[in-house]
C-alpha cells in the first residue's frame, strides 16, 4: 500500500485549526462530565447515563442529519451546530457558577452537545473533500487522527486541572472552542458541496439511495459494521479508567493524565501511520487494531488502574492507521451528492451501539465489579478480532491506487 503525501492548502488548514480547538474543548469536558456527576451525585451509574446521553444523538440523529447535509448548505449546518453547542455549554457553565446545577441538567446539556456533533459530523466530510484531492483523503484522514490524538493528549489533563480550579471552567472553555470553530468555518472559501439540483423525491427514496450505495459495497459495509461495533469498547474502557481511578484515590489531574496517555499513543500512532500504510497491506493495517482490544483482559490478572491504562495503549497506537484507511476510502469512494446520506447510514450502523459502551460500563461498575466489567469488554473485543480475520471483505480490500479524482470529487466504486 502506497502512502500519498498530503498537500496542505489554506482551507484544509483552517478546517484543521477549527477542529483542533473544538476537539480540545470536547476532550476537556469528556473527563469534566463524569467528575461533575461524581461531585454532584457520587453515583458511578449516573456517570454512565451522562456519557450515554452525550453519545446517543450521534446514532439517533445520524440519518436526518445526513439528509440535511445532502439537501442544504453544509457550511451553514456546521455553523449552526457550533452555535447550539456554544449556548448549551455556556448555559451549563453559568448554572454551575450560580451553584444551581441539578443532575437532570447535565445529561440534557450532554444530549444537546451530542446533537450538535451529529449535525456537524454529517456535513464535515463535504468540507474535507472540498479541500483535499480524492487520492489524498487517506492521508488527510490520518492527519485528522493526529489532530485528535493531540487534543486527547492535552484535553483530559486540561479538563481535570480546570475542574479542580473551578467546576465551570472546562465547560466554559468548551463553549469558547466551538465559537473558534465557527470563525474558522466562516474563513473557508471553498463550497462544501458541488452544484446540485434540489432533490424533491420522497425522503424514503432519498434515504434508500444512500442505504443501497453503502450496502452494495462489501468493503464499506463490513467496515461500517465491524468498526462501528468496536466503538462499544473505547468509550466504555475510558470510563472504567476514570471510575476505577477515582475509587483508587487518584486526583482529577492524575485521571486526566491517564486518559491523556491514550491520546499520547494516538499521536505517536498518527506519526508512524504513513510508514505502516506504506509497509503493510490494507488487511494487516485493519487487523492490527482489532487484535489489540482483547489486551484489556490483563486487568483481570492485576486489577490496577495503571495496568488497565497500559493494556489499552497498543490499541491507541493502531487506531490512526486504521482510521486513515477506513475513513479516507469511504469518503473518496462516495459520490458528493450521496456523501451526507451514505455517511449517515454508516454512522447509524457503526454508532448505534457506541452509547451502550459507557452505559454498560457504568451499570456494571455500580452493580458488579470492575473485573466483571472488563471481562465483558475483553470478550467482545476477541469476537470482533476473529470476525475481522475471517471476513472475505477485509481479506481482499481495495487499493489506494483506485482512488482518483480532483479536489471535491470522489469516484463511484462499483459494487
């Protein structure tokens, strides 16, 4: 597999900067939410409820968001999504400062923030393809993973430190980050979609076209199912790290550092991703991530939060290479007029189970033991690894050389 160097242009840099800032705010509140819930209620199960509420809209609203992204102006949709999140997070920060925060308000704000993320995510692939040539999309996806890794490294310790200074601070910073994302979007010049005639066909027909496209490509379909189910593992395991660490007496800053270690390995993985994509076949890159998930079973032998954190770090090293292949290929292979719908169908399939990860982790941590929780996650990871190894679609994936086209376009791969 040949790695394609990425030519960074102005619009791509603006998109990256805006996302860097908003992702940093999001990562800071990823640890601030459970810390706030623990401070207000002391309940591990309720931390899972809030994480569930934040992740649920990504699956629940993916289909309508995708239809909107293919019908209306994608830039305006992304700006609207950022604006809604500014108001929600800013309102929560004000409530905390006034010492009037109630538990019900926390999952409500988390749900609103997740809803904005769903709308933003549906329109974002169009912004990426507007700035990057089709054949460079795997490299662009790898660069995005590197950006996310950087904020995973800085965001959690920042969130933990800000929370220790003042409970409202990480939520105020998150609101400001979405405002910065809005500014970067306004500065981008390229249109986020090609010229298109209004599609006045029934909603069912338009949605069905996106479903048929994704389902007609074995590689895209298998990746959506396989790696979507893997989304059950990551958020749940990170929540276990926070809750178990808190039970073992770690401070908010230390917990943030443990979560940041995952981000550090993501960053390192993004740096070596071009080398791996050049040296390894696509199948090996995909299986590399899958076979690291069962490693969390080490916690069953030595139930210590530091051991649990170390056991998931190899997965963080492998994820950037997998993402660069899966996300880059998917965006490049989907026609622009179907991009929002195909992405929404993929999101629904892949993210439907994601909210259940932190929910299951929170419930099990409250009702059973940490060892029982990790046993469930390790077994689930082993099933996915075996499935991926046996899958014919993963065994014979497409090549990056099949991705061609000028910026803003994508070839229609044959089923």
